[in-house]
């Protein structure tokens, strides 16, 4: 369980807050919009109507007591930048800030953010990949070269053993596990037999995996 300070309760903030609550975290929300806080307050561990660009308002929250502070403001970059800097100055352990452009990401990192999330870009990239390959169901970019993909097992693999297909040697795919609808094969070994409809989670070079999935 984590103790989280969540500043900014727009769509992104609300979605993130609900997810954190579902994971059992203690979440305090802050927004300067009184109506929004009054609407959401009952769901959360604590809630405050405040302008976080005021250092005194932030200081009163005992910033070092939170495991993570998240600046989820997306429509006012100047506020996001100043709040990020103030949080770090006040002893925040870990600051995560939301960016909408690459330039914003760079400035946030320079001004105290330990991590910057870029949801609009991430969604656009995932959509572009999915539109260009019907066999890609999800992916996580690890860096500019490598990713983890969830892709459909080729029909021609159905009925064949993992050892016989040998995806690592033949295709450069490091097979992590296999998904069957909502279940995951926990103990995947060389004798596993692929079935039609299987999805596999693979790690490797992004371009190679995309080329494989588009065959």
C-alpha cells in the first residue's frame, strides 16, 4: 500500500485516482475547483480545495510523508512546472508529472520531476501500432529499441511444440508467457503445444517484432 498525493482531478487524475484506490493505496486529492473536490471527496482518504502554486498550501500537507506526489495537471503547464518544483523543494520522495509535449517533458525533468508521463503520446503510439498490425494487442516500449508485445500466435504454429517452433532462434522473439483469453500459462516449458487463439508475450527488438507480426 502506498500513500499518494494526487494534484489535479481532470479526466487523467480521476482515472488514475480510481485505479490507485482499487489497488489499496491511500490517496489524498487536491484541486482548486471546489465543485470537483466536493463531488469526489467521499471516495478518497482525504481531499482538499487549494491552489498548489502557493507554497504554504503545499507545506501544510507534510509533503515528505507521501510515498509519491503526482502532478496530473494537463491544461496549465506553468502551474504544473511550478508545483513540480515546489514539491521537490519541500522534500517530496518521488514526483511524477504529466506532460502533453516533449518540450514539457524536458522542462519538468529539469525542474524536479523524477518521472514524467506522456499519456497522449503513449495512446497515439499504441493506436498507430495496432492500426498497422491486426495481430498486435498491446505493447510496452522499454526504450527506443526494445519492447514487450502481446501478439497473436501464428495459425501455422497451432499443434506444434515450443521447442519445435523455437521462436527465439528463428525469429528473435524471447517468449515470456502465453495468454489464453483471461488466463496465463504459468509454467511454460519446451513441451508446450500452441493452440489456435493463443496470445504470446514476447520481448525483443521493436522493429523485428513488428515485422514478424505483419507477415
